[in-house]
C-alpha cells in the first residue's frame, strides 16, 4: 500500500465505513502512515491529497466505544502530526474530540 497509495488506500478507507474490523483496518492504516513519517522522501508523497482522505475516517472513529480503536486513531493522528504539524495541530485543537466543541 505504501508503494501504490492511489490503488490501496481507498479500499482500506472504504472498509472503515463498514461495521467490523475497525481495529485491524486502523492498524494497517497506521503502518502506512508510520512508514511515510519515517522517511522524509515519503512524507512529501503522503501530501495533502492523502491527508484529506485519511482524516475524516479518523475523526469519525475517535469516539468509538472500543478503547483499542480509539488508541489506534490516536496513534495514527500522532504519526500524521509528525509529518504535517502546521496543518494538523490547529485542526486537532478544534476537532470533534473536545467536549467544548460538541
């Protein structure tokens, strides 16, 4: 998936919309994000196109009743912040996870 994001990322994200296997799918997504964050040359390829595709499902699952899913979302968001702090820190401050923003 890391080598061919346009082909493999959309099926992972669309599967997240289903009602099962959230933890496993988020784990796969985390591995993609972490591999991109670890190599500077891959960080640029993740870019805003994939960032904007990944954030909505992460924000959707950040309030999951399953603790493991919430933890995996947090790990994904943490890795994304290491790649794109300028665009994510402010969005996370006003995201749907803080009680004052509901």
